[in-house]
């Protein structure tokens, strides 16, 4: 399972064989993430897509070291030379969260402290992360707001006085302060209007530029199509396909049957649901987890397909789809 | 995939909390054991007077020392705790039942009924608890039940407020809309969706009320208004020790005092852990 | 036919979030109401489903003028509507197992005898297995919970369905599945549908007729929480 990348500079984030499981009562396990591997390079935007409950948010929490106490992990996730999976809470709190990974949260309104103004939250973060001389904190906070296109005349407002779009920008401004090389956006567009979705992801793309890498976790395929360079599709805890976004959404189309059916479910395409539901993460089959819902499944699918050539399937959709 | 080595995740600040919770649990367990098991088991008379051994400092024979008529203070403390705990628990249950009923009814009906009830609650709250409690006990002869009634009737106000606020917040949930659309009556929504939703909060309030009620009983008894002085309760013990304390004899005050403070802190500690469990962000450890 | 005429509604006196709105939904018709978030379209949906009393205006359901809302509305009128909301987590009583959640309306109207059969039928319709039916809301995913909420909305066989951003939190496949369930029910029962949302592509694909909020207000607007830029595109005509 080697990444299919040419000899380019070292990745910002290198995830290898990352697995997360939750220990439940009676020693059963919820296998939320299984054997995930991918690279993320500077200037690149990787969209991790999948249905709700497929484990993509757990993956994000694992990278941030925010898993609950009953979780266990395996594999590695190197951010530079730090392995996020083995680094202690002290390292994560002091040198990773905010400084090397900026988090763009799912619901900005809940992410911001309701009783304090945007300015005071920006200033606090500036002080905490960059520690400039006292006199420059105010100016630095205003620069941070400007960078995220947050209007200066709204700085003294409280979060509930902001529209959804502005709250999202305030949260983005906070995420950008530490100049982290990796931006992690967890469902940044949930519940937003289409226009606001487009604006939000465009801004994320702009902030990524050439100096950062963006990992966007989303169930919104249209948002992924808009800004992603590469797409990773997750199903029942596994990454089943990683593809160039242009190919994936374009004429070539996805190669994994699940990814194909997921795209077909979009209202702008066939609008047909995939029959059945994903398997429970407590009772994953030994073979391909999608086989039970897959029209191409044969007995070969009782064996777990290896992740080869960026796809994990015995019967890939290699032919161009009509 | 074959050779997966699983690592537990570091869960910060969990150990100190576990320590606090388990200490509290041990203390509460000991208290319950002492109160339920010791009196019938040892079968000693806590009222046994021994004028030859009065005001003895702690020793092997009397670990907590003796009081001014020579009664064993350890035994008196255990019996006192028994009475105080009984008063505390019953009074807390009375207060919680009244508070939950009033708060839930006010919120469920809303409108003017809510306004009238809550203004009454405000009115009651403006009178100091202790004063009201004294007024109530003064109407009866000294005894356990007047104290229970006094504490119960003065302590439901905060529970009523908590329950009302909680019901009001649940009332605006979409699942109440869905229930209305499904044909449910106001009564059904209240008893099936709203009240069960606040029971954990009300239960927590009840547990937190127990130490409060114990303190209140002690205060009333200390003022000589609660239990008759010969009956051991933590309050009467501290009260009757006043004279000795001035003479420099510390143990008749210290041990009952500790018996008030340590169990109440332990109960509050357990209640704190429970409150944390109620916190919705912690409730589902799984984040799928 | 469901007729809303000159509806003005809000949550505080003299600060209506919507003003003077007219909207009709015929029996068997599917109407998509498209608008930006915060514009008041959810409030209109709640007025239509008899869940929020408007300050003024009329609601007429199949010729019957509505005089009372919420608990005061006659039960036959209330249960003529099935409602599904955006956030399944908030729409489900956290203590009820999914089977009880789906059966709740039958229990509320005293038709407990039908529970086993209807729950089984609807669970199959929305694709929930027996194992999932025995779980509580926090043990299932958003998509699975929304399936249960849709089943609950259908259990009394409503004459109208009101879906307020039903699929906003869901992935493409679950969205398509739930829409298919709604459409099957409509075809079979002839019920009317008011689907409120902000996703133009979805609503135009789903509904026979799509109305933009600005068409209802005649672009008087102005009441929505101010945003930095106005929603760029204006609505094309009805489909």
C-alpha cells in the first residue's frame, strides 16, 4: 500500500495504516477507521467523502488527538516528523493543535464562545499562539480578521449577532492565526446555503494556496468537486478509492462501484439511492464491506480486496461509464 | 492488517477525576454501611451515661472521646449521622417531588399559570430559608418530622426553577412539534416527553439537596429548634458541645463537625460526576 | 388543497419574520419552497403544519378553515400533516427506541392495535432492519435516525407532508433514498408535499413545482438576518 505519488517534496501529512476502534461494553469493538493510508502535500486539497457514520469524522478527531477515552488506535500519521498517533497530549496541545493543524469546525456558531466578541477571541488566540508584544496584539487580530475577509466593523460583535457566513469566516480567521501548514475542515458546509457553501469552500481553497495543505471532510460531493485536487472515498471505515478529482467527477468517473453509486445518487445525476445500508461498524464482514449492496459482487468479494492502484475492489469500473 | 498493535488513547485529566469519584463513592459507601449496619450490630446504648468517664479525650476505649455526661462520642456520631441522613434524604425527596411538579406544570401550561406560579416562587425565595424553616418547626413540637417538613417545604424552590427552565428548553424541541403533529395531547407530551426528559436533572438536584438538607437540619438543631437535645443528630451534638469547646475540649465539636462535612462533600462529589455524565457532549463517547 | 393566504408570522410581537405570504399546495402536488437560511421559510412550514399560530392570515385545509394551532387544533386536522425536520437528533425523543419512535403517533391517537403491523411495514419502506429498530437515537447515525423520523411522519397516513430541510444533513445516497420513499408514498396515497430547502438542484429534481422565497415576498425581503452579500442569483420561474 504505497502512495502513488511521484518523487515530490515530503508530504505535509503522511497517514499509514491508521485504524481507530472504540471499545464498547462486553468487549465488542466499533471499528470506526480501518487501515487508512494517504498523503497530503503542500498546496493540495484532499476531500475525504462518505456517508454519515462511515468514520470520516473519527479520522479527523484521531489526527487532532481528540478521541474519547474508550478509543484505541493503530498505525501512524506523520505531520512532518511528529507521529500524531503516539505524540502525547502535551505535545498535541502545545505544538500541534492551532500551530501545525488549523481546525475549521463543523458548526462555527458552536465553536465560538457565545459570551465574547469576535475581537476578544481573535486577540486571545493571537496571544496564545504567536505571543507578540502587548501593543501589537490588537493589530495582529485585525490582520487575522482581514485575512479571512471578516469585516473590521463586525469585530466587536458577539457570535449570535453574526450571519452564518460571517460566523464561518470568524472561525476560519481563528484557524488561520497559527499559520499551521495543515488545515483540517470537518464538514465546514453543513446546513449552509448553496451560495454560502461555494463561498466558504472557495475561501478555504484560497487560504490553502501554495503554502498549506487542506484536508476537507465532507458528505457534500458538490463542495468536494468544487475545490478538491484529490478525492478519498470512505466506506464502512475504509478508504476504498483515492482519485484525482478531475477524473473522479469528470468523464472517467470513479472506479470503485460504491463511489460510482454515490455519485449517481446526486440529484443532478441519476438521483437513485444505493439499496440497503452500510454494514454496522461492530459487525463488519470479512470480505468487501460493500459487496452486500453491490451489483458487481461475486464470490471473489468474500475476500477483502487489497488497496491497489488507488482503489480497493475486485471488480473496478474500468470501462468508461456511459 | 494482521499485526495491528492497538494503543489506548491518552485521556487527559481522567485519572484525578476517577480518584475523586472513587473516594467519594467509598465515603458514601462507608456512611451507608455505618448507618445501616452498625447500630443493630453493636447493640450498644448510645444514651448510656457514665459520669465517671465524662469529657475524656480520644482513646482506644473511646476513639472519639466522651461527652460531658460520659457518653461515647463515636457511637453518638454514628447515631447522629443516621438521624441527619434520614432527615436529609426524606426532606430532599419531598423538596424534589414538589419542585418537579410545580416547575413542570408551570412550564408545560405556560401563559398566565406559569407567571403566577413563578411569581409565587420568587416571593417564597425572597424570605430566607432558615427564617421560613424556623417558622414552620415552631408550629410543631420538636421532633424528626417537623424538621423534615420544614426543610422539604423550604427547599423545592430552586428545583422548581431548574425543572421549569429545562422543560421550557425541551418544549421548543422539534420532537415536541412532531408529537403534536402526531396527535399527542398537551398532557401526553408533558408526561411522555417532557417530564422524563428532566428526571435526570431533578434526580441530580435531589442528590445535591441531601447535603444541603443535612446542613439545614444541623443548623435548626444547633439553634435548639430542631430535634430535642437528648436525641443525637449531628446538629444537636455540635450544639451540646459548645460549652466544652470554650473549656478547651475540642473533640466533642471536631468529630460531629467532620461527620457533617465529609459525607456531604462525598455526596456532592458523586453528584458532580453524575452531572458530568448528563452533559450531552460526554454522553455519547462515540463520535460517528 | 392546502391554502395559505396573507400569512404574517413571527416569534415576537410586531417583529414578523414573514409577511403577507400566499402559497397553495394541491392534493397530490409537490411544491418545493426554495430560500436562503434565515428567510422565514421554516416558520411558514410550521404555520402550514398547524404548529405555529400566525399573527394574521388564513390557513385552509381541504376547505376547512383553521382556527386553532398546536394542541388546540382538532386532532384530525393536526394528524392530516406529517412533518420531517432538518435535524434528526433534535426531532427524536432521546429515550425512545426507534420502533417506539415510529409507533408514537399511533399510540397518541389510541390505535395501538395497528402498531406491530405498521411499524414493520414502514421499517421496510424506509429500510430499517429489526436490529436498528431496537436501538436508541444515540446509537444510530443521522441518516438512520432521519429514516425513522420519516417513518413516524408517514405512520398516520397524512394527507400532506411538510419536509423542512429534510436532507440538509444527509449524504447523497440517503437523500435519494428518503426522497424516493416520500415520492412512493405520494404516488400511492395522493398526498400533497411542501418541501422546504435551500438546494435548488435537489428541489427542482424532486418537486413538480419550485417556488423561490423571493417570489412569495415580492422581493420585499429585508427581514432576514443580514448577510454580507445577498444571495447572488435570483430565481427563475416555476418549473
